[in-house]
């Protein structure tokens, strides 16, 4: 296999894994943390935009396929819930 083909294949595998990871992350946040709260309430409590909450829920519900949650957003949510990013990823086994 030529090196370009190998790099392309590895990039494709990494991209697919990350796309799946974003779905796992957003599903967890939607099911475990947003659940019965309004978008505005969750956004205010976690110092993020309401549109971000909407995107997380839309990915979880399958209305969109391509939202990549920024690390800074995860950090804000985790800080508000008083857990580290490391602990969050351990919960998800990522």
C-alpha cells in the first residue's frame, strides 16, 4: 500500500471514530444531563449558548449528522457539573 493511501485510510478511520465519539458525547449529555430541563435553563447553568444545547439535542435525536462539539464547550459543561474532562471521558469509556 502506498504511503498516501495508508495516510488517507488512517485519516478516514480516525474521522469515523471521532464522528461516532461526538454522537456518544452528545447522547450522554442529552440523556443524562439535559433531560427534563429547558434548553435555556441548561445553557444558563452551564455557561453555553442555547443554540449549542439545541445542536446537542438535534444530534442526539438524529435531526443533524455533523455537529462536532468543541472541547471548550465540554470543558464549560464539565466545570459547571464539577467534574474533570478526564472523569467525563472515563464515564463514556472513550
